[in-house]
C-alpha cells in the first residue's frame, strides 16, 4: 500500500469534476483530514434518507395486484416529477399510518360495547342533565366484598376476573376508590360507520401506493444520483485547503494501481505525491488482502466479528477458513443436523434465485463439514439405532464414534489439533521474519508448543510423558531466549525474552487445553439430542396422542439443540481462531478495512 497526497484546483466545479473521475477509478482509500461537516451535506443526507424510505414503502406494494386509480392524469404527472412522486409516497404512507392508528382506537371503542353491552351514550347525557351520575368500575373480588352493602352499587358482569360495577352517584363529585371505566367517545352505530369509512380510505391509500410502485425506478435512479452527490460532498469537505487556489487530500492506494493513477493524474493535470507510509502512519494504513477464492468464504464471519488484521499483520483468512470449517463440524457433529442446515440453506438460496452470494457458499461448506464429521462419528439426530444401520455403520470410525468411542483418544486428538493450529501461527510468523534471526525464535516456540502438548497429555489425560518432551523444552527455550529479540544489546534482549518466558509458557499451556472445548461441546450436543429422543419415544409410541407429543418434543428439542449448536460455533469456533491461534500468530486485528472512494457508474 502506498501513501498518496492528491492536489486539485480549489473551485467547486473543478473539485466535483475531478473527484467524479477519481471516484470512477475506485482505487484510492481517503484518509480525511477532518470530519466532513456542511449544511449541504446534511441536506443531501436527508434527501437520501427520504428516498430510501419511499423505496422501502413501495417495495411492500410492488408484488400486489395493481388497482386502477380514477385520476390517471395525476399519476402520469407524478411519474414525470420525482419530487412530486416522493412527496406523494411519503404523504400517502403518513396518512395510511394515521388511519391505521385511528382504526385501532375505533376497534377499542367497539370492543368497549362488546364488554359492557349496547349502551346508548345519549342516555348517560340525559341522566346527567337530571343530576343522576352513573359511573362504571372494574373491581377485584375483595373490593366487591368491601362495598357490596351499598345500595347505589350493581354488579352487572365479569370481565377477565374483574367484576363490572355500575355506581349511581348522588352528585358529580361522588366516586369510588376503584378503577373507573371511561365512556367511549362515540356510540356503537357511529363507531361502525367510522370504521367502514376508515377501511375505505385505507383501501384507497393501498391502491394508490400499489399504482405508484410501478414508478419506483424513478426514485431508485434519484437515490443513486443523490448518493453519488453525498459521497462527493463528503470527500470534498474532508480535504484540506493549502491556500485559496489548492485543495489536497491524503489517501492510500494499492501498489499495483499506482501506474494507472499516475496516468489519469497526468491526463487531468492533478498534482500528486506518492510514497511509502512511515511507521507512525501504520495505524492509518488500510488493510487489503488478496486471498484465495475458496478462503474468501470466511469474510462474512470476520466482518460480523469486526476482525480486520493490521496493515503489517498476517493474512489469517486461509487458516481461519480451514479450521473454522473443521471446528464447526466437530462442535455440531451430527450428520442429521448438517443435512437440515444444508436443506434450509438450499431452500433460502432457491428463493434468492441461486444468486452468487458468499454467505450461501459458507453455509454449504459448513453444512458439509457437519455432515462429514457426523458420518465419521456415527451421529444421526443423536440416535444410536440409526448409527447401527449396516451401511452407515461401515462409514464410522470406531475410535471417534459418539457411541462407544474412545474418549481419551478423542481428547488427545483435540489437543493434537490445538498444537497444530498454534504451531501454524508461529510458522507463519517465522516465514514473515524469514530474513531475520527472529524466525529462529518462532521455531523455538513450535518446539515449546509440542513440549506443552506432552505435558497436557500427562496432566490432563494421565498418559505417559514422551522421552522427547524435556528436549523439546530445552531446545525451544534456548531458541526463544537467544533469537526472539533483535537489537544492538544482545544480552538485554535475551534477558527480556527469559523474563517473559514463564508467563508465555503458562499461557501456551492454557491455550492448548482450550481445545478440549471442541470435545466437550460436541459431546453435549450429542447428549442433548439423545435426551430429547428418550423424552419423546423412550417408552414407545402407543397412542395417537403419544405419537403427536413425541413429534412435538422431537421437533422442538432438536430445533433448540441446533440453535445452541449454532451459538457454540460462533462462541467457540471463532474464539479458538480469534484468540488462541491469532495470539500465537501475533495478530491483534487492529487494522481498518480498505474502502476505496468509489462512485457507481
């Protein structure tokens, strides 16, 4: 990545023209000198929000059957004026929402009469004129007993465990200490008429919006133009004036794009300075990784977690993708669940007309991983009976089988996976320092990792320590102490490395143990599935009711288990890559994503 200083003439016309050309190139990541603040930016931003809102409104009516509108000339005029069309859509939607709220209030009014009966409100007004004041209350059983002896009280019914009480007061100020029920605003006949009128106007609004949705493309085009204008203004006001004649911007550009930028700059007489960013600017430099196409499928996970390696950090996407896929298979580990995930992904993908979306590619890969691990362990919806079917039984590896497997072997396998994962992190770092003696220090850490692997097997699993373990520690510690730090003072660097070793070795020990979570979570998924199977059909299905109950328990139980397994993947599968592996690869994910200034053509 190269640092760029771009100089342009300071006039609104020249800036807009030149920035449009720059945005068309789509290669310069702008690092603003200041936050772009201006009244024109706010104005265009509000316009963009209104257009997005109108388009979203029309999206809801686009698939509906079109209804003819009486005033077709008015609609034709709206179709020629984007401002009038936008205003009509927003005003109609506002009216529509107000009508829905009014309808809700009218329905509450109507429900009042269902609760209290067909009462004529005029009778209440007539009684008030004759100084007879009737009040309505709701009361609990204990409150009713306390006032039951009063002659002015009548219990007329019950509503949701509360008694409906009519109280005839002697004067306007006389009230009971109970929850009073207010009289509705309209009588029942008037409410019914108002609801019918309301429904008719709601229908007109819906028909109008359905017709207007045919002209949505006008608003879509306007949104594209306004968004482009907003992007231009933000970049324009983020520059810095050198004097009244020149404005300049700082940005970053991929090295392979430099020649193309220079060619365009020479063509349009732009001033520019291109140089390597210095160490002080490392935090500003955006990260652009060009990884293998198969590894790009991990991007949705990394974007979701906000994981962007720093400019000088390693590209971990390939290792992240390989091990995240592997971890997902182990953590879920049920071929039945994998098949369900695969079918759901397929159905949703089909609804999207099999669009080339990276998230679907990731889900297909993860579903396949779950199915493969489930087949190898003989796990199908947590059912041992299915696992014993002859064809499926032949595909199972007995050592890692969920039913009857060797738990010590499986746990050791998880530690092997952990040691390999952490070793790869150090090997990648060693390759990064291949022209420095620091690479030897990273190889020393690989030796220490495998020495810790032997200690973990001995302390956690009770396995006999391998004779090579002490030698691995001796060689590894020596290499780390001697070659981890470079500088003029060799002994100072060595003492610093030795001082940090004890804590680092303890952290490495705990990191390897962390991989036992793969075994523990995968086992819990199987045990929960088995438990739900036993709950549903453990005593057999003898009646229709028991059969229906069994189906409900199986669907809800396995559905819950799949949700929990998916959460475990996000928690544990991501953690082992983001913390344990990334920590040993010296990746802190402190970078910022490369987002070039780009205008759609």
